[in-house]
């Protein structure tokens, strides 16, 4: 194969395979959609035909030696990594493989508490122990930020035996830490630097973006191609630097990843990578243009605060992702989740999430000016029709947790179920979070406090989608006894 | 040689006009623009293949979208027209000497340029000194206005293309804000005959109803509109277009029209049962 970014090896092999009109006596049993008319009518014939099983000409995701290997090598080149792995279990799969490849049971990993649940889930599964670094918070916005180098340094010095440092790049709201500084610090102390780039695919291709993990010298990065990279939902990449043993990482991935990797997802990664490599710069130039325009117009409306680079402070708000449209809504007297609900119910506009004080709209090259105008106009109307006094509103998203025991011991420990309202003082045995964004309010092993309970009740009352507990209604919570 | 322009009114219904010449075809930033010359309908403007204007029947649409509101409030002085790149709506408005200002907001400058060149019948009055053309998104323009206009006319394409934003609740809400306390909003409202149009009409109606205390429909018939039956929306903060018709005043102006008259004015608000039934589903038509 001629090794260039304009190739898409998996796509080309699949096209060849379909042209060969191979008679399928293997799975999937829908046989190119012939056996499932309703499904084929809905998803389209070409989609069902492309839903094939791994076979020699199409390689095997668990042990890639031909076209998937080539596609992964091209992805590695495009992202400036030593190795790249296609992940079909979502970026949850990438984050978990990354953590499990870096530390074993009982070993410590330094991370900010505002990680995605997938990171703490990995600790429940493999028994590693978190050392949380307090992410700075912005008082006005009430949101958790990135980690300051100073705080990471303190955590490293207090835990010299830790194996790795995990960094969000960026956070859900678009906030970045000083990635280069933290990676350097970790390496100086013999620790691996792992980067959760679930929201940072575009950093690798856009201009004037915050530095991406691989360029900053990180050892691994979990990159959510499906979020802003254009591949199908649930497809993701795990990138590795030179320091990682690629064979070992592959073994770790195979501990939990499916052996029936979907070729819809795999080919979408291949095609999206090609598109990003060839057109990414232009795509994200347009995206930033839209986002900057929307930020400017929304700030003109008054009452809202669509924040941006002006908040950068060289520490916990080191850099900002210009494609994120994060808007603080509390000053018009509405919780973010309320604005989120009004946008959907009254204006047919679906945004990414709303929490206590903020909403986030994802802007991409798939948007058109007219949709951006609709969004801005809807914000203008919501302010005109729904704004009220902000007295009595919750003013923060982040409560510093008290970790009493490791997540795994708490999750698998002896537990009992108590009403949430009566759970203060207990150690939590499960997760509680709003989804999205999926950042735990409580993780297994943390002490439940009155402050946390009132936050949970407030979020429920405002209409946040709560998840995590065994009790589907989130009225009872499992606590460690 | 046979050359036909065809518009699909639904997946199963086609409407065709024999074309003599294809005068112009252009691709703007927003859409494809074509002008045809035909024996039966004269010149025809299409956007993305959808028929917008023909020389033969455009007067029906343009008279009905302007004279209905103009005959209800003699004090209309400041008018905002959104869309309407062909100039027909503006042409009708310029016939009123007491109108002081007409702001026209059209997103696509190329439509106006091409109409000026090929459709002088509709575009000729765009050069009237009272007319100010803004080439920008209607939604964006109206968002910045408060308590300014006596009348807003939304002369847009269908709710699936460039004009999509003009059929939304946020747009109607912004129009409400941009209108004075006795302001009127008139818009093209599709037809109910074919299901796909009926659904978008119902959606648009339920959206427009929420900000305005009075939201009514009136109708007109012309051959090139899908199903031949076109509905307009009349949303108002104060005036009832039936009770508040100033017939004597309007007739005294001596404006010569080919379709509109003050007797038809009252009649066009009488809506057939099938439309009333559909509107009831989206709320009530009083």
C-alpha cells in the first residue's frame, strides 16, 4: 500500500469485498439486510450491507495484521502518535484501557475529581486507587476547571509512588490545564501522563487550538473521534506514545472490548481520519468562526455569559477550546437544565447538556449559519419570556469530595440501601451523577454530606437526568456498612 | 424539441410548464437560481428547483400578502419585508404614498440581482427611495429590533430550505418584539391539501399563535401554487382584519388591483371546513 492520508484501507477493502458479491454463510444473520426488511428500510441498504463480520480480507480488530493495521497506522501518523488503536466500545473503552494499561490493583493514579465516570469505573474494575487533585473552580460560573501545575506537583510529592497522572483535555466546558507542564512534571517523577481527550479530537487538526496530548508528549490519549471528529457514535481512538508497549496495550484493550467489532464503526473511524487529515484545518476554522460569532451575539443579548479565552489565567484555566459554546445562564434566573429543556420543548433545538448554571452547545462544521441564527434567536426569546430573579439558585457545580476508601472496595463492599435524604454521613457505595455530563457527584468510597444531598435534590428538582444508582428512581442510595 | 420545467408537488404529483428558453442558471452561496421563459406563464423564477414566481400569476400572491394588512390599518408607515427577493411585495407596498419606510431583508443578494435583470415586472420598484435592502439573515435582522415596525411581511420560500428559520417559534417571537403595540405580522403559510405541506402549516400555526393574541388565516387561489390553494397567516397584536377593515378609506386611495378588492377581503377569511378541521388539531381558528 502507498502510505498516504488520502487512503482509507478499511473502506477500500470493504468496497472490494462488496463488489466481490461474496455469498455470506457467516454472521451477521441479517445477511446484508435481506432478512430484516423493516430495519433495512430504516437504516438503508448500503448500511446493512456494510455490517459485516471480520474475515481475512477485512482483518480482525482484536489482532490487526492487514487493513485495520494499516488504517491504525495512518491514524497514528495523522495524530502524531506512535501507535493508534481503533476502539468500538466508546471513549469509555479508550479511557478504561488507558488506565488499566497504566496501573494495576492497589496502585495510585493522580486525577482531577471532575473526570468522566468511565475513569472511576476503570478503578472499580481494576482496583487502582485515585488521588484526587482539586480542580480550581471559577466562582462566578460555579464550574470546575483544570488542574493547576502547582496542585499536581503537590499531589505528586505527597504520592511519589503513584504510577500515572490523568488529565482532562479539555473539560466538558472546554477548559484546559497546562498540559505540557503537567506531562513534564509527571515524567520527571517517573509517572505516565494519560490524557482524556473525549472532547479534544479537533485539537489535533485545527489551528490555534490548545495543545493536544501527543504533541505535549503524553504517553496515552483517549480521543473521542465520534464527538467532534465525524465518525459514528461509539467509535473512538486510543493513542500511544513511544514509551508504551503497544502489544501490551492491545492485550489490555482485548480484556474488555468486543470480539465482534462493528465494521460500520471501524470504517467510520478510517473515513473520518482521512477527512480530518485532508480537510480538518478548514473544517475547524469554520467551526471556530461559528462558535465565536455565536459567543459574540449571545453576549450582546445580555444576561447570558458565553465565556471564552478571556478567562484564561495561566493556571487552572490555562487554555480554552474555542469550538465550545458554553453559556452561563444563572443571571437570567434559570438553571442551565431549564434552558436546555425550554430549547428542546419550545424551540425544537437540542443542545448537548444543561446543568445547574450552564448549558453547552456543540458547534461543528455540520452546522449552517441558519441553525446558528436559530439558536441565538431562541436564547433571545428565552430571556425575554422566561427570565426571572436569580435569588435562591444554586451557585456551584462542584463539591470537593472526601474520599474514605478506594472505589473498588466501596463498590464491592457490604452495603445497604437508605433513602438519599437520610444518607448523610455514610460512605457511598455507588455513583450518582447527572447525565450528561456524566461527571460523578458522588463516586463509590466518598462520604455523603448534607451539601451533596441538597445538590442532588436540587438537580433532580430542576429536571437533570440523574443516573448511577441501583434505584432507578434515585430515591435510595447504597451505602457501605 | 420539447423542454419542460417540472416541480414535484409531492412524491406522486408533478406540475410541469413547457419552457421556451432557459434564460439564466446560477449557484449562489445559498441556493440554485434559475429563470425560464415560457409561453403560458411568461418568465419563471425558481430557487433550488422550486417555483417562486411566474409573471402570469404573481399578482395574486403579491396583492394578497400586502393589501390585506394595508387595508386594516391606515397608519402603517414603517414596514419590514423579509425574503421577497423578487421585489413583488415591495412593488405593491410602494403604491401607498403614506408608507414612509420599507426595510427589505433578503439573505441572497444574487436573487435580487437576477430579478432586477430578468424580472423587471416584480423588481422594478426596488429602486424606490423608501426601500432599503439588507442582505442578511432575516432571523438575525429582526432579533435586533424592538417596537419599530407597524407591519412585518414574511414572504419566504418553503420551510425546508433557506427560509427554514422563518417558520420557527423563535422567529415569530422576535417579530412580536420588533412590532409596535398595534403591529401586524403577515406570512405565507403553505397549504393543507397535501400532507407534507399540511404538517408544516400546522406546526407554523401553533408556533405563531403563542406570542400573538390574534392569529387568523386567509386564502387565495392561483394555479402555480401546489394544490392551487395558498394560505396566509395574519397575526396581530390589536387589529382584527375582518372587523377593522377600512373599506371606504382603501377604495378612496384608487389603487388598481387585479385580484384584491374589499369585498374579497372579508370573504378570504372564510376558510373551508377541511382547513378548519386541520387547524383545530393545532389549536383553534376563531
